[in-house]
């Protein structure tokens, strides 16, 4: 049987500019905003830093990543290069998490859970 799932070729976004944790029934949504160093960023996602998405010493880490377009484009304003991605986690996913960290190429933002 043929596997038609394409590999994800995301690269870290240049800078993480915002991190919001929204409580929802049964868990939370982690939403990160960042500024890409290139135009046309697509397939933006929060990629877990650990293979099984588990916290390390209470810190759950994600990388804010995006794929580059196939054709190079002129770099435009920061507003045009701003991207957002989110991930939903259950209360069970969050049970051992004290801090949530989202990394970009040049910086990271963290937030402590209450």
C-alpha cells in the first residue's frame, strides 16, 4: 500500500511574539503568535519538543514552526509575516505541567500554569 502522507518540513519561526493559554472545559488551548523571517509561511504548527509530547521536569515545550514557500518572495512588513498556531490539550495532558514554553529561532516565551 502506498503512503501519500507528505513529510512536514517546518522550520522554526524567527520570533515568538505572543503566548496565550485559554482554559476550556476538559483542558486548555495553547495559542502562539510569531513573526516569520520570510513571506508566505504556511502550514504553521506547534511541534512538540519531545517525541511523546511529555513535559521535562514540569516544562512542556513546543516549537512554533512553518513551511517555506517554494518560490522566494520579497520580505514585506512584520504584519504580513505574523502567523498563529494553536493546539488543544486535555486536563490529562496537562496534569504534570507547571510551565508551557514555546520556542522560535531567536527567542522563546513561557507561561506558568495556575
